[in-house]
DNA sequence: GAGTGGTCTAGACCACGTT
DNA sequence: ACGTGGTCTAGACCACTCT
């Protein structure tokens, strides 16, 4: 008995996943229309739609109007990473969170930052270097450029009890952003600050944050040696 | 005239985004119920639901039954990266894709691979080292362990015209997987293979792939120096 | 032109978590 | 207990895109 209760969209998803897994529907195959599936499974088309849309979002299916729905040839091409909130990440492990502002000055933006923040070379930009620590050990080294046209109050901010990131989060409404991950070899300065040997491979996360169409801030986080970023859940 | 056509869920999303951006609804604030919003905006609750659910998925809102919907205190904690299909990535840039199998043998799995693939130490495991090239230059160095209990045919596969990854994608239905990103310092072997200096910082992507509850394969990709992984669109 | 997914609606009931 | 989001339904119309 598989039961005949009406199906939830999750149940429909699971059925479809199984058929793909068991190769009843093979990569590249077209699968039945929403209407047919709904009838076969005994639920509303909207339910099937919700299920299939989810699988398409996950990259398992490819859907196009008129052309129908096909099993993706190459699934798993997307991965969602949780971008850590440094303080949370550290405190959740029961370690002591701490930070130190190393540099704080107004500075003309270099060309790459001008491009990222979409500003001119004479725009007033706040430059910050911050070291975040877990149990007093270096954890992440942050280099940040803040567009003070977008956030004038940043020029007055003290950043003594609240880290630059936390301050910005409270002050302005973020809306979106772009990320890039890369590996770098530790410069002498980075090695000194993070307490690793010069040339060590370090994970670098670049992030630019937007509020509507206005660029707020551009950051590079350089993590301590050995740091790993995982897909969530 | 803003018009009085009925709203799409995207339009509702944009309205909510604006209210958050303009701080009409501040981080931590509770926003109106779906029903109220639907009435205010003149659309069905399902439409509001779809819009708000999307924003919650994106991390901009936090929703809980009974407690209602709140503006997230810290948005943008998730980022979706497109995991490259090596061949596509290279050919899309108009470069020549190529690969070479460097090692191919049955080998007892080391403890970390045993754990990842959830197998015993005597399980039959295929070990593969492959170098992928763009325009004959080293691009990615892949180290792969294949659970031949799950994919017996892998023992016979030639991998002469089809890379191990492409072969596996055709042969078994993937269903999910876990990813981790880290930075490593190039070992002598890796430096030799990838044509960089020993100790250079390189981006490493570890991936374990599942079919239902059965673990199929575990891979480490080590990218050439300077490689960057971006959020998609 | 016609077929398929995309979306909206109005109403209903359910499930969870707060109170 | 009760309020809020979560989901399902049946039906309708729209929008894209393939032929």
C-alpha cells in the first residue's frame, strides 16, 4: 500500500527524483506535461508545477515553454554556500570573538575598486583593514572600501565596539551583492597578520554589496590557513 | 500613474524590497501579514506568499508561523556558485578542451575517503588522476575516487574520448552532493602538473556525489593559479 | 498557430509555534 | 488556544517559443 492520500509537492518531487535516479527518465529525455503528471498522480497541476519548478531551480530539470521539461544532462552545477557571519561563526563554536582595526583612513580608490564601486577616482572612500580573531588567534583579515557618498555616516563611525561589518549592516539596507572566491599566496603582510608562513595558500572571498543600484562597499576577506567553506546543510 | 493592473509576484517582491531599502521596514521589524498585504496591494494572498517566500529564500526576510515575517538582521548570507563543467567552461571561451589520465588503478581507500564514501577499507575503489587542459595549458588537476560497488562498469571504462566526469554523468544518475572549498599550497607534484611554483596558493574544490543514499564518487579539483569562482549572474 | 510552462485567483484546510 | 505562514485545489488566462 502506497496509500492514496493527496500528494504534497515534496512527495511529487521525490517521485520525480526516483524516476530520474532509476533512469526511468534518462538525461535529455522529455518528461510528461504538468497536466498529465497531475492527472497520473491525482493532484492539482499547481502542485506538480511547484515540484518541477523546484527541481529545475536545483538544476535537475530543464524547462522551456512549448518545448516541455527535460532531465538535465548535467545536474549539480550549482552549490549554495553560506557566507559566514564572522562573529556568529566563532561564537557558535564557543570561542571568543574579537577584532582590531589595523588601518582606517580616507584614501583614493585604486582602479579596480573604482570599477567595482562604480565611482570616480576622486570619490571619498573610507579604507579599513580589520583583523578578526577567534580565541585571540587570527581568523580573518578584512580589507574594506566604503563608498561614503552612499554612507556618509561611516566617516564618523568609531568601530570600537561594533565591527565595520556589523556597523554597516545596521546602518544601511543591503539588497544584493556579488561574490568571488579565489586562492592567494600569503604576502609578507598577510602572513605576518594571520600568523602563517609567507606564500601559504589562503582562501580569499571578494564581495561587493549593493543597495538598489548604489554600490555600498567592497570587501576582501582573507581567511586563516586551512579554512574551509561548505555547502549549507 | 502607477497603474492599477493586478500585481505579479515579482512586482510585490520589488515593492517589499523598496520598503526595506528605504527603511520603511527596518531590520528586525515585523512586516504586515500576508492577508493584510494582499488586501493593501489588491492581489491574492498566494501571490504575496510567493513573493515573500522568494525573499525569505534569498535571505532578506525571516518567516515563522505565528511569529510572522521579519526583515532579516543580516541579509546576504548565502551565495550560489555555479560549479563549472570543465569542458563547457573552456569551450565557451573558445579554447581547446583536452584531458589526460595520469593515473588509473584500483586502490584501497584512505580513511578520509572511506568516511566520505561511507565504505569499508576493503571496498573496491577506482582511483583516477586526470589533468584537464585549456589550449594545452594545465587548467584543473582532478583526483577522483569511484565507488565501484555503486558503479561496477567504471572498472571497464576506457576514458579515452570521454573524461571520467563526463562518463560518470552519463552512466549514473546523480542526485545530490556536498561541496567544500579551500585553499592549498601547491605540493611539488601539483606544482609540476599544473605548471606553477611549489607552494603557490591554489583553489581546491572537494565534492562528494550521491545517488539516493549511495555514495558514488569523491573528487578533488585543484585549479590552476589565479582561478576565480563567481556567483552566477 | 498551437502547445507548454508561468502565473493569478478565491477559497479552504493544515501545521507549527507562540502565548 | 489561536494566529500566522504553508499548502492544495480548480479553473482561468497569459507568454513564450517551437514549428
